C-alpha cells in the first residue's frame, strides 16, 4: 500500500509583530520615565545645627541612682521629690542630655543604679522618664558583692 503524504511546508515564525511590540514598549518606557537628579548632585545646604567652635567633652553615660527612700539622683544631684511619679525635672535634664548627645553624634546612655531595698515602682518611674526623654539605651548597674 503506497500512501502519498502531502508535502508540508517549512513552518515559519513571523517576528515582525514581535519587533513592533518591542519598539512600542521601548518608546513607552522612554516617554514615561522621568530624569531625576540624585539628591547628592543638587548642592543644597539644609538648615541644621551650628558647629561649635570648641569641642564639648560629653560623658559616656549618665548614672541615675535610686535610694531606698525613693530619692532620685543624677550625677550626685537630687531631682524632684521622693513622691513625684512623673519626675519632670529629671525628664527635662535627660532631654537636654539627649539633645547634646545627638548634636555631638554620640549615643545617650543611661545607667540605673538602684539600691537593694529601693521600690521597683521607682525604677519604673525612672525608666518612664528616660522614655519620655527619648533615651532607649538603658543599662542597670549590678550590686557589689557584700562578701558576708
């Protein structure tokens, strides 16, 4: 049995429509993109803090001491009354310390040194004062061994 197979033409791929589509996309993206100068090339001086003529030595950390009677001391200076919960004088001083640390590009570090029998609520009050001043780097001083 002799079958005559019809002769098939070579398959062809018409790429003219693909080329047209690529050029249309290219033109679309060229038209829609915006040419923006990077911020570094603008040469604008933004307002900021003035550089100080003399360097100010900032202590690495501030030590807040909490006594058994509830009194709070920052660098051996007493702040607020022993029954004050908000500690407004301490917050104001810590805010100035934070601003000075930011200006000198240092971290504002606070170490809380609470006596053994001080109330825990007073420690929380001091931590809240630090948070109100925007200071988050807080450490606690360990109690010295008594050697009994």
